């Protein structure tokens, strides 16, 4: 007969929150794919390369959360996710939207960490915080890229140079 009353590593509410996070990462994967395709169609090769890499990275994030749950023998049920927005205005607008998307992810990770900390589960909160740290790096990289666009303005030749520089980042 068990006597220690060991707390579970993942409560039902943490599993649900992780599933929502997986949904967000999967939606981001599709959104980056759609943006990559828009850049392919317009021969922005550098951005295409970078956006494809981001799409792969979002899948990697989704897998990390999924493996964390299944590694503890919990089942995962995946919500449907958002369909990607396939509209295209121009390159700077696209990267601004990418920045907003990454900010949204950072905010939801922060909420997730706070929720788990409030439940007193410091082990899992620490794991989420590691992920959040990486997320902040992604935001810093996007701010650098947005600054390049800011300097380029609307000049098509300057935009192509920025596109080239973005390609070298991935
Ligand atoms: Fe992500
Ligand atoms: Fe990301």
C-alpha cells in the first residue's frame, strides 16, 4: 500500500496547457511554411531559407512538448490548430508579423510557466523557463532583422540586400 502520497509530475491542467502549447507551435510551423512559400513565389531566396528553418524549428518545439508528456506516459490529444494566413503585402510586413507571432509564443510560455509555478511544480516550471529563454533569443534575432528593414525603407534594391543578409543568418 503506498504511503508517501507522491505528487504527480504532470497534473491534468498542466497536460491541457502543454497540449495548447503544442497546438500553438504546430500553427506557427504552418504559418512559417506559408510565409516561406510566399517568398519562394517572389524569389526572396534568403527569406525563404530562413522561414523554412523557422518552420522546422517550430516542429521541433512542438515535438519537445509532446515528448515531455509522452515520456511521462501521459496521453496527448492535439487540438486542431489555426490555418495559416497566406496573404502577402511585402517583406517587412511579413517579418513584422513573424515578430508578433514569436511575441505571442513568448507571452503564452510565460503564462504557462506562471501557471505551473502557481501549482507548485517547480521542476516542470524550470523546464518551461529553459524554453522561454530560447524564445527570447528568437525575438532578439527578429528585432535585428526588423532594424535592417527599417533602414532599407521601400527601396527594392535595399530590400533585396536585406533578404540576402537574412539568408546568411539561417
Ligand atoms: Fe516556437
Ligand atoms: Fe519560433
